[in-house]
């Protein structure tokens, strides 16, 4: 055994690498068999380097391997920049290993490990080094879960920790204790702002699984990676419905995935942190067993997004073999993680809830039940939510609450054109009451496959987001309309939430279109829906049932504008020859969806599925021109002052590929 001096040289300063996980690298010249030829000049072999390592600042680290020599140096070079390098003389060498001291000032992050011997060097590979503190915590009577929350080897105070029932905060040294009954099988943290956690694939590991008996003590520690997410973007993606049907996997990978990744890349280009928040119905439980496609099969598609993904479960993510809400959720817990939790990005507090009570009458092992459910937040979650919100002392903290089913129904209009709002969630008012006192609350929901907003409560605004699958992948299916359109006429797409401190802006992004594509205009003189034109294998009577008023010609020189992101602060203006036309908000059907879904189903000899047919929407606007062939200037302005325009040259054709 040979000993060398214990000191090291630090070059530059360190920037942590946020979000690095699951790294796997080969080792130059490393051999698994003594009989194999040594192919590196330093004759170092048998090195075993995992993708991630827990290390203790100021401690020692031992690396297995043969051929190290006195005088060798281990170089740790940060992957996140070109200037941060530690050069560390080895301390202890044996025939099977080398030990070197860990610098006191090192931070967690990704590093390249290189052996330097004089003028020669050998790259061993790259590793995520996670700096940990001394983690031996004493037991406390009655506390069954304990642990540390730390970053770069130092405990982080004030972090919220929960098991889904009990909620506590870490102390000044980052320690926590919970009197947990371990009912959810998890302990999780509410990741604080300006920190991240490592990911498995794209899934942030903010939770640990509990496996011990109720009366045994388990220690679960959490490592945080310091990052700057004060300015960040959240992509909200509702209703994936991946089921290996309707060419959905091809449509996802060919249309949705490249569009979302391009958006992520656009906002990440200047260093902005970007995250994805799903809004439920990741899969389709009806096809878990019929198509052998379930939550496990969703994971690889989620992992192809270029950002961390926070998941939320929907009604179709429950196991249809169980007629019990808790048991039906177990597969989601096993594969995805907790069904409700919270986290922070910058100054914003995000909350994810499961607002589906799955009943599934008749479901048993081997038999899919009726898949019925109640839209409500069950009592245990309400009580947890109150405790989670109680940890936020600054009521000006923006709150973003995400659930699958909406709190409010699709709005209607009264005779005066005013929006009428009605609660949809069984205990929606109770949920809203929990949020009272906070100055800014946004509720993100999905489920309906349409867009709408509701501002029925002071400081609370719901944004129901249309689906990335549009009409369950039907209109883009091979042999169908060749477009991607939701039941309200919105293109299939997703929400973009841009946050900078307390400032929040949002928009709806149509997949396959630029971000400024925010409305579609129809020349109603050109819109007549007949079987002869759109469903030649069906009868006119059958088509008329779904076409409604569009079955007859309309020569009133009217135009119809569908503004899918509309809310109360938007403005729609139309000018003809410099003169403003009167614009009226109306509640009606979108004609393009009728010919893109109902017409194709009728033409195939099928009855359109009731839940999939065109839905009346109140984000439509109508105006009457003076003549059939005048050019109109359409100007739509959102609440943030962004304007979107179209010069509508009439007559404007009505077709499946119209914009």
C-alpha cells in the first residue's frame, strides 16, 4: 500500500448541472477480463464507474480498478462549463482500487473523471456526483419516517415534506420527522423554488417509496439541485389517450412530439427552464388489456419530450379491473408515483390533485367494469390540500392548481350574450374555498377536449385546456380528415405558461401551427354541409342531424370567428372598407369539426360517438358584411396586448385543410 499527499488544486468556479440523471458512459481501455488486451497507455483496467454517486464533501472516495500509480491525479471537470476543474492527487492505492479526497468546496453536478499521469491522461467516463451530508438521524418516539433534505451537502430548512396525510417542514438543518401511517406508500417533498431534483427518464424524483411496516422507522433523504427557475415555462398537455389505436402513436411522434420539443427548444434557448405538466388521461384504460397498452407503455413517449414531466392522473388512468377508487389507482402509483402532490418553480406554487373518484361498477379481476366515476376531490385530499396551503404564509404567492376534470362546466351565453358559469365538480365550491385568501390562483384542467376559461371568483381563473389527442386521434387517422381538430374547433394542442417572478402569461399553442395562430375565420356564405360533398356514402337526412343549421345554405354575408384562447380580456374587431362591423359573441357549433369527424364516421357506416361529436362553444364571434365579396380585416387582441390578424378575402373556401 502506498500513500501520497492529501491536497488538491481547484481551477475556476463551479456551476451545478441541473437535471442530469441516468447518464451512462463507456470507459476508455477498461476490460472485464484479464485475458483481454490492455488498450490504454496507462494500463488502467477493471474500472467500475456508475452513472451517479453519492459523495461527502471533505471525505474520501474509493474507485475500483487496477493499475493506478503513486503520483496519479484524478481530474474532475464540470460538464456544465469549460472552466471548472479540480485536480486531486490520489491518496491511497491498492491492487484493486484507488482512493482520493473529495474537495470541501465541490457542489453536486455532472463531471468528467480523468486520470492524469505526467503528460498522459485517460478519460474514465462521466458521472453525476451528488454531494450528501452526514445522514445518520436519531429516532424520535412516534415518528415512523425521517430524513434530510439537502443540497451540495448542506441541509435546506423550510422544505415541505408529506406522506399525503401529514405535512411538516424541515428544520434549520434540513431534518424532518413524520408520524406516518404509510397509507399512500410515499413520502414526498414540495420541491422549493430555484431547486430541482434528479429525474428518472423525464420524471422528477420528488418522492420516495415506503416499504416498511407501519411501526418501523424508515429514513428517506432528498437531494436538491440548485438551479434558477425564477423565469420558467410550463407546457400543459391534456388528454394524451395513448392506446395504440387510430394511428395515435404515429400521430403523437409525427405531429405532437416535434411541435412540443420545438417549443421547448425555443424557450430554453436563452437558458429559461422549461417543464411539462400533464393534465390527465395519459392512457385509455379501456385498452389497457384489450390492446396491451397501459401506463408502462406511456413512459417511453413521455421520455421523448425534452423537459422534465410532472404527471397528473385522469379517469382513464385507473385500472378497470377494480371497482374501488383506491385499488384502481394502485397501478398508477406503482408506475408513475403519487396521485397528488405539490412543487414550486421560482415564486409559483403548483398543486396537482386527482379529482376523479373511480367507481367502475362491475369491475373485477379479468373483467372491465362500466368505468363510471364521480367528479370530486375526495376528503383525504381536501384535508391534505388545506395543510399544504397553510405552509404558504405569503398570500401573494401565485397558485397554479392542476386537476383533470374541470371545476366549471363549458360556459353558455344568456340572451344578452353574457357568459353563464356553472360548477361541474361535485365539491367545486369547497375546493375554491380552500384557495380563498390567495391573490392569484389559476386552475388548469383538461378532460373535455375543448378550450374555455371561467372567471367566476375573485382571484380564481380556470383554464380548461383542449386535448393533444384532439378528437381522440380520429380526425388525423389514416383515411380521415387529415387535420387535428378538437370538438370545439380548436386545433389539437397545448398550453404555454410563461412565468417570470410573479408575472404570469399564457396562451394556447395549436400543434403544427405557429404560436400566433389564435383563430379561424369562416365565410358562412361558403359553409354548407351536405352528405353529397362530405359523406357521399351517407344519406342527407343522417348528415343533417349533425350539420344542424349548416345543412342549409346561408347567403347572409356573415362571418364566424373561432377564437380558441378567448377570455374576458380579449377583443375581436372586424373592419370592412375601413368601417367597423358589429361583432357579436355567439354560442354555436364549429363547422370544420362536423365535417372532420361526424361526416367521416357517417361515411364509414358508423354512428358518431356521442362524447366525440361537435360541442357548442361560446368562444365564437359573428359579424355581417355588406356584400359577399368584400375583403375584411380581422383583428384579435389578447389580454396581454398581443394582436393576431387576418385579411379575409371573400369568398373564402370552406375545406378540411382551411386555416
